[in-house]
């Protein structure tokens, strides 16, 4: 009996195992797989009810358990994930292979350059040795050596040719091609790699600038996942990616027998500031293919030395020279291209004021404004084409790019004010700091946008107020970022309301006469950003608040379309903030009147104070109570960064209000210039120097005295020192307090008034994301969260009687709305020399952004 039961048990166990295996492994028929794939395409992760419904609706799946259906979808999702990962790794591997090939070629080029330098070094050593040992007349030897050098470096002699004929132009084109290839892949130019341009699969590529060459030159090479013909089409359309290109006209096209083309081109470039003239180019562009399948687009200016037809110069433009430049596009295995871009230009720097010559003599600026811009643009197009960049706000990437281009072009038109666009200069009011230009027929540069403006009953035209100034010791990225984030420090709500109303198809009122009021707050809504986040497009909502009955009409919300670029402090490139009033539901072809700021860094100069001393914003910083600046500080400030700031604001006006608008614009721009100077004085990095300390705030004691009160009160209340003073100088305490790693800030304590911050060290300003100028706009109640406010309120009586209190870890908010966590906070009462309460000091320990 027992044996029989054992056999039955084994039999049932075996049967159960077979059933389990049968339920575990299911072989699906092709029809079943097709049915499941159709469902997966609609819903990759169906619910239990959906799976049961699927079994009922599909008879071919009736013999499959719901659990197995669930397992099939899990496996299908896993296979899809593995397929995407394999595709991604394959793409990364292809990029790395192409980048490896690029780096090997770059290494070969550098090896050739090293060999050439070694040869030149040996030749010079031999020549010096010969000159030092000879005692006879070397005039004949000099002639021989000179003849040898002429043999090694023969002067290019152009054969007799008709440069105006197709054959002559082809000869010029072939010479241009040879010189360009020598720069792109050879050692014709001494290239120096730009700092921070590290190659990698996701990097922009290898970027280098020229050293010791005529004019300015830059070179970039990288990977782009576009085919060579598509790349060539994009790069030849220079106005689409080069923001400083005003126009590019193809005068004539000559087909060449080898399948290439020669084009005669006239191009104009905007001037970056009001202090210089715009540039023009008359060029030959040669497009051809090489034997290895590479595509080449090279160009150069046609001058009297090169021959060829000459284009007539245009007034108000300076003729610049494009030296052999272009792009070499080589196809990659598996798709995509390796691209080499070379820009070599002589911008005639001697035609601009001496202080601005660094703008026209800097290869780095050329690399950032033209060479890298081209590479970034094609990479952006490649990512949009592959679907890596999603649409934002229901607008296609091409539409957002067009809006950005429209903002930049409108701002450049305002800065330059070309006569052929209809601009003319109004008379001055006796002071030449602000230039007022008017355009009574803006249709030439606004195009179809002017139609909506001209619908206004008494539309008179466009008025532009512009100015340029020199700043010293002010990082462009930091200043532009401050202007973007703290609009209330410089803008006027009434003027913004006038600009918004002037775009309406109804009469608008006389501009607000009183400046300074800004009863609004701003909300920034992102629209788009470029691949490397060096530029972003956004909508700014200005939320109006009426504080009196007369302000009620201005209390509605307004909107700005805003473009911000160059806010990365490590880039060192041009920083720009451009905006234009728009309607809440603005269309893709909405009229835009851009205004804004452009700040371009100049190369450091060590040639004394010069003319920039009058605008040296570092003078706002003082050392000690007396405010005297030591000699070593002045020497250091001379070597700091200088930059040129250009401001341009545009206003639509009615005929009978033109003079009123001009007076308002002139007054408004002067107030903006004053605000910018005050902001620049506060954010100048020289205040962080070991020789300098922050200037005391209005209405507060001297900074040195306040620092002494803070440290003494901490020692009295807590029984220990805040830090050990390393030096005996009178400002040593302030210096160490300023550089303390924890965020230390002081807050006023007044009856029936909000607690306002009056002082913060560098860590405190970083934590609050503000500056000394805007610090007094930060209220303690807005920084602390609800739990923090309750804790502080419960401990307040203890602080006033005991002198201090510890607050537990918590979360607070910066002035920009970012969450901040801190490990602990200490609050103590700061008393002055008379033992009277002066303020409360807060120290947030081990804080960080969440």
C-alpha cells in the first residue's frame, strides 16, 4: 500500500512538473505574435483588464493563460529596451571610431608641425654658430643664404592670365583650394587649441585659433550626423547660422567642367557695437569634390593682388578681406560626416578706435562668433532631424530658430542703423552720450511685420535710442545674467507698458513720464535652448500690480520674447540679452521690435589707465574705512577684463508724439546706463580680491565695523570664536568673514516692518542667488519655508534674551525660487559698541541646492 502511494505520489509530482513546464514555456504561432504585436504598438504595457479583454476578443489567444500574456509583454518590453540600447551603443561606437580617426589625423598634423619646428630650430642654430665663428666678410654668404631661402619659400608668381575669364577664375579657385587644405589639414597655420575644447563623442569638436598669422583665424573639426551634400547646403546659407551676417548676395554662378561651381559673392557683416563701422566682403566661392569623395567649399576675397573682377565699395562699410577659408566635408562609414571649418579674415583693425581693436584682432572672438557657431548650428540641425530634440510649446524647432534669428537681426539693425534701411539721426540735446535714430519707413527691414504696425491710425515709425560704453573688471556673463534675473533693478514698468501698447492696432497713450516705478514681478517661461545650452529662447511674463487707481490701467500682465546667450562664465564669449514685447498668443510672424544689451569682452591690456579710467567700475570698491586703493590693487585692475557694452532700445511712435517719445527714450536709456553702472560696481569680481572688500551698504555702519560686531557678538553669546583671525590688519576680520565657507548674513529687526537682509558674505550671496545691490530686496519671510518660520518664531524670545539659538536642519528658498537644504542654522543677536541691538545674524551650515 505504501509503495503504491509512493508511486502515485511520484506520478502526480511528475505530472505536475510537466504541467508547470507546459505553462512556463509557450510556443506562439505567427498569427498570435501578430495579434500581440498590434496590441503592443498601441499600448506597450496593458493592464490586467486589457489583457483579459484581448483574450476574449482574439480567439487565437484563447488557449494562452493571462499570466503568459503578461510575461510576453514583459519580454517584449525588455527586447525593445535592449534593441534601443544596442542601437545607442552602436551609434556611440561609430562616433568614437570617427573621433579616433579625427584625433589620429590631428596627431599626424601636430607631428608634422613638430618636425618643421625642429628643422627650423636646427637651421637657426647652425646659422647662429656660423655667424659667431666667421671672421671674414659674409656679404656673399648672406646673398647665398638669401637665395636658398627664396628657393625654399618661393614668392608665388601668378602666370599671365585673364582673371575675369572663367579660366582665370578657375586658376584663382584652385589656388584658394590648395591654400585652404593646407590650413585645414596641414601646417600652413600655427594652430593652438582653445582651452576647454576637449574632444569626445558628445563634444562640439576640436577648436583651435591661429598664432602669429596675418589677420585672425580659427579652425574647428568635429562629427555631424548629416550627409555631406546636406551639410554643404546649410553652410553655404551663411545668414541662417551666422548672426552677424547682414546679407549674402550671389552675383554670378559659373559651372566648372569637374562638376564644381564658382560663385562671385558680395557679403555684409554687422558691426558689433555703435563705435565701429560694418564690414563688407567681395569674394569668390569654389565648391568641388576631391578624389576621395570629400566635398570642399572654399572662398577668398578678390583683390587687386589676386585679380578677378572687383565689387564696388559701399558707403558706411569698411572693405575687409577673406583670406583662403572654407569647409572640408568627408563622409563617414555608416553615415554622417567629419567636417573641418577654417575661417581666416583680415578685418582691417586699424580702421577702428584703438580701444576696440582687440575685437578685430582676436582669433578667439572669431572662433566663438563664426567658426563654432557654424559647427553648433549643423549639430543642432542634425539632432532635430534625428528626433533627439522635441518640439516645445507646440512650435517646431525651425520656427523657434527663426524667432531667435529675427530677434538677433532686429537688434543688429537697431545697433547699426543703416541709411539704406531708412534710418536717420535726430539732433542731440547737447550731450552726446545717447544717439537717437528714427526710421519713418521701417518696411524695408521689418518686411511683412511692418504691415501690422502701419495699421495704427497715426503710426509715425520706429525710434531707436542706443549707446555704447566701456566697462572694466565686470564679467560679461555675470552682468547679463543679473540683468535677466533682476529686471526690476533697471527696467521701468510704464515704458514696458507703452511698448506693449504700441504694438496694438489702436491708439496708444503718451509714454509714461515718470521713471523708476516697476510694480510688477517677472516669470520666465522657457521655450527652447541650443544643444550646449549656450543660448536659450524664453517668454517673460511681467505680472502687473496696481498700487493706486491711476496705475490700474497698467496692471495687466505683459509678455516679452527674450533671447539670452553667453551666460556661462567659463566660455568668455559675447554675452547678450535681447527681448521684444509680444502678445499673449503671438504668431510665428508676429512683429518684433527687439531691444537689449550686448557685452563683448576685450583682451586684457597692461598699458596704463588710458581712456577707460573714467568708466573703471572697480573704483566702487574701497579698502578700509578711508576707501583708498593701494598701488598693487590698481596694477591688478589694469590687467583685469575690459568689455564694451552696447545698449539699444526701440520704440514705435505716433507722428504727433515723436518728440515726446524721443525725450522719454533718451531719459530712459540714461537711467538704464546708471542702473547698469551701479550693478556693475556691485558684481565686479575685484571685490573678492585679497586686497579688496565689499563696499558698505547705504545706511549701515562701515563694513569693517559691522564685521567686528558680528564676530564679537558671536563670541560673547556662544562662548567661542567664529574663526581665528590670521592677520593684524584692520580689515582682516572682514576679509575672513567675506570668504567664510558657511553662508553668513545679517537681517534687520524693526517693529512693524518686514525683516530685510542688509549684509551677506560671498557664500550668503551665492546661497540667496543675489548681489549686494539686490540684497535689500530679499525678505526673510520669503526665504524661510513655513516650518522654518514657525521654528524661528518660537525661538525668537530665546534669541532676544539668551542672545542666540540653534535651528534644526531644514529647507529654504533662494531669491530665484530654488530650494536649499542646510544641516543646521545658528542665529545670534548682533550688538553695537553701545550694547544696543543692531541686527540678527544667521549662519547656514553645510547648505546646498536641492
